[in-house]
C-alpha cells in the first residue's frame, strides 16, 4: 500500500492526458459501466463533507473519496478544501494507495471535464474565451482548455478588482491576452466559448446576449440553490448536454431550467453519449450549446487510478 | 497527520478501557448526540464494502470508516476483512489520522459492545457462558467478557470439530474451562449468558430451552437475511434491548421478530438508555433478557478517537 502526498501528485499530473482520461470516464458512465454509491454528506458547524465511492465494472480498483469545504479555514491560514482518495483492489478489498490530494484532484478533474465539453461542443474555431469567476476552478479550467483550443483571447468576469487583477496575471502566464470586466453581459457577448465557475445563486448574464455559435460550460452550480445560467439560455440552446442526466435532474442549471419549465428532460443529452457518438453534438457552427457539469464519480475513479499507476511506475 | 498500522493499533488497545468507552458511545447515540450519514454499500463480484461516517456533536473529530469482506481472500492467504478508519478535525476538515486497522477495530468494538450488554443485562452471578460460533468474533467476545464477569465456565457450539478444538484451545489460554458441543439446544440450555456470533440464517436453538435468568446477546446478524435467534425467544424475553432501535427495525433479530409478529416495537429498549438509567434493564435475577447488536457508528467514532489519542501520547 502506498501513501502519496499532494506534492507527489502534482509532480505526475503533467504526464497524464487528463482530457482523454475524462472523456473515457464520461463514456464509461454513460455506458452504465460505473457503479456508484449514493453520495454521503456530513454537515458540521464550520463546513461540509462529502464521501463518494464507486468503481468501473471490469476495472482494477474501487475508490472512496472524502472531500470537505470549511469556509473559515482561509482565516486560519488553511485551505478551505481538504480531502483524499483511497484506491482499493476490486478483487480483494486491499488498500492499494491513498492519495492525500487535499481536494486538488477534484479541482483538476472538474477542469479537465470542462476541456472535454469544449473539445466536443465548442465551435470549430474559437475566437474568444470568457471565464466567469476568478477562483481556483477558473484558473484550472483555463489551464486545461489550452490543450483543446488554440484560442488565447480571454475575457474574465469577476466581482472584485483585486481578484480580477490577480487572475489576469495568472492567465497571462498561461499565454492568454486578457481583458477583465465586471459587466457580465458584455463579457458573455464578447465570447464564443464561455465557462462559468462561480457560486452564484442567480444568472450571471441574460440569455439574449449570447451570440449564435457559442458554447457555454457551467461548472459552478453544485447544489439545488446555486445557479449561474439564465433558464432561457438553456431553452435557447440547440444542444443541451449534462455529464449525468440523473444528477442534473436534482441540481445545477438543468435542474433550475426544468423547474422553471424552460426545457424538457427529453432534450438533454449525456456527455458520454456525445463523445462516443451515440448522441449528436454540435452539427453546425452557428448552434448554441450548453454543457452542465455536476461531477460524476467515474471522473474520480479514473483520475485516482491513473495518478496511482504513474506513481507506481 | 499520522498513519498508524495494525501493529501500532494492537499495541495500544490493551491500555484502553473499551467497555466503558463503548458504554459511553451507546449513551451518546441514545441521547441523539451522534450524527451519522447513511451507510454506503458497494457490491463487487468477490465481496462487499461498507462506508460509514459520522461524528459526535461537540467532539473533536469526524470519522470515515471503510470496511470490506472478500470471502475468497483466505484461499489467497489474505484476511477476508479489510479496512481503515480516517479521523478528520471537525473544525477544519483536516485529516488528523489514518488508522489502517484492517477491520480489527470493528471486531474489537463489536466484542466490547457484547461485554457492555453483559455488564448491564446479565444476571448478577453468571454461572456458565455459552458462545455460538468459533470465528474471530467468538474469540474477541470471550476476551472482552472477562472484564465484566468472573465466570470462567464456557460451553462452545460450532459446526466443525477442528474449529471447535482450536477455539477451545484459545479459550483455555484466556482462562476458561471449556466444553465443546455441536448440539445447540444443549449448549443454550446449559448457560445463563449466551453470545451468538454466527452468520446463521435460521435459529441456532429453540426458545424453549433458554433457562429463566439468562441473558442472550446476538451479534452475528447484520443483514435482513441473517438470523440466529428464534423469534419466540424475543417474545419470551422480559427485557428486549437494541443498540439502535432505528437499525434493528431493518435488520437483525428484532427485525425478524417484528416481521414474524412475535414482538411489538414498543417493547424494545435502547442500550444507551439502559446504561444511562433512562430505561429499566433487568429488574429481577429470574428475567430473560435479549440484546440485539447491529453496530452503530458512535462505536467506531469513539474507538478511533481513543486509539488515536493514545497513539498521539
């Protein structure tokens, strides 16, 4: 059994093709090869904890992931995210490895999923990327997007000037030419690939400003109360994709648009089916597409397995 | 963050008063101070995995426990039980310790719970103990019982002669005078403290053979299909106790007796209430008492915390 620290994990991540890995995870999920237990939630005074577990049929490991958010931690000089992933052998139950990733693999797999959505749904030639939010996920999304698009023109929306300035600096280091703005409608109107990464509880921009030919990926909304997109944008979309239809019924943008009566569940495709070709994705450059990513355990299983395998040599 | 192996854990267990620790855990549970998430179950081809998580309100840690049983492991020279317990800080979500106990702490806390039941429910002077089963749990129950009764007369029931002989040897090393038998009714009739630890799916002995003044603890039945006790024994009991009324509605001996219409839920007391004095236990030496133990997360939380604290010094 091997224990790996975050620095071990960070060291090997650049050697992995995370976008392909996540694409395969979504296909496995949509082909019903993932066996996933219900998510467990523990609520504490200062934070919340999620425990997720599952495996891929025919795979070598099952994975138990513990992830927490404690929002008073930054004031104590600690990361708000914590967690680890445990890999056990499917044949014997033996613990094969513990990855003390402190939540980083969850950030990375979420960002790589955004890149997968862009790879399969964005217009053929992206001219400008818009990112909503300036946090860790906004940075990681940008880093992952570099491998699926040549576009390096970026508009960033955020609430705070300092955070915008700091994000712009990081984006420039990643090779982007950056404009910052606190005007959500203008930022959304300027781009044909939009990624939203905020904890917003109401739409970040009106549906009407989104240009034909735009792809929008929403990753911030992970509870029934959070919302980043106008339900009318989902109604307007020609292609509407969920990472998990089952989960998107219960949380996220699709949940909100269904509740608002703006869409019907029958319109929603699953990302794994788009990747495998079982469902059509974008068919013309002028279509608007929306991907709602809530995160599936198949992603955790696959990123944990591949990090472990590289670390094992 | 500290990692502790099974040998570390075994080394410190003798310094802990496990019976008092488990008694306190049951009181915390019955006083509604335990916050426990639903148990997660993963079913694999060769085994099953349970993930349990929870904390005590006002405590320092929350605990996530992974425990598995892979029944083909002994043929591979591996233990069928595997698992670990993780302690995280309630205030920050930081991992405080990982106890790689390989399922041993679950065995021990279950055995210590049997001793708690005997301490609070057995007749004042036990003359003969009967143990049903010859496995790990049968041995650990006996080891823990030594601290709550002076009785060293033991009858053991088992299906296999070799296992009985091996168990008898271990029991003698623990200071017991041992009789072995494959006649369940005779064994049950001979004792006034009976502990059942088997994976049986039908009653091990008829209710009618149990003598007045006997206490029976059942720990083997942990699924809806398993059953060790005759429902009529529960009907006959003057004192009927569950570690968790909520769990015993769904599995174990009480579940089976409720389903058979032999008892009403209103008759069932909770062990923590008996310990704290909120509910009466045995009031006369001639009563028959039955305790059905299905295991509660408060036990895991408390044994993990105390092992960690001793290891920390």
